[in-house]
C-alpha cells in the first residue's frame, strides 16, 4: 500500500483548485516556489489557511500573525499584504501581481524600495487591511455609463 504524503496531497489539491478557478495558471516551479508570483502568493495563502484551520493541539497557531490576505474577484487574485515602512511601522498595500492600488482606486507601478518617495507611500499604503479592501472593492465595482447628450437635429 502506498504511503499517503499529506504535503503532496495539499499541493495537488491547490493546483487542482487553481486549474479550476483560473483555467490555465502557470504552475511551473523552481524548487519549492512557483515561477509565477501570483501563483506563489496564492500558494502561500493556501498554506496559511491550512495551518490556521489545523487542530490546535499545542497552541502554536496562536503565535502566528496574518500578514497577507487574498481577495478573488473577476477570476483574479488580489493580494492585500503588510508593507514594512522606513520608520519600522507596518501599513498595508494591495497588489495585483503587477501594480499596486492607490487610495483613489487607481493602479500604479510600484518602484523599487529605494526609489519610493513619500508621495507614493502616502498614496499607495493603507492603515488597515479593511481600508485596503474597501478601496479595492470600489475600484472593481462597475461604473455607470456616462449620460448621453440628446441630439436636437
């Protein structure tokens, strides 16, 4: 009888779910990490969810801190994650894997840490995951079409 490998079964379940939800994600791996950053972030969230859902036999889960969330919308995973600030404080950012969301609900390129100015940090960081999610949801909401002017010919 073949041994049951829980880690392999968990990864297989994750990849099956990714195929079902996203139809053709890049599941190519380099070692234990997925080549595609979005898939890797989703895998980390999957593992965190599994760890938090595990029975609390010895209470070690109480030592965990959630530092990121994934919000699935329109067939895409948006990551809401902690971002360490220069002063050591923590704020939150929203990423689609390519750009980050600003407080106005617009997507911006995220420069490398050494070139992020105070204006970028003020626009693209949130005080809480809840405020980040609220702006993300507003940015994804369908917009009403512009009113048509009547023609008086």
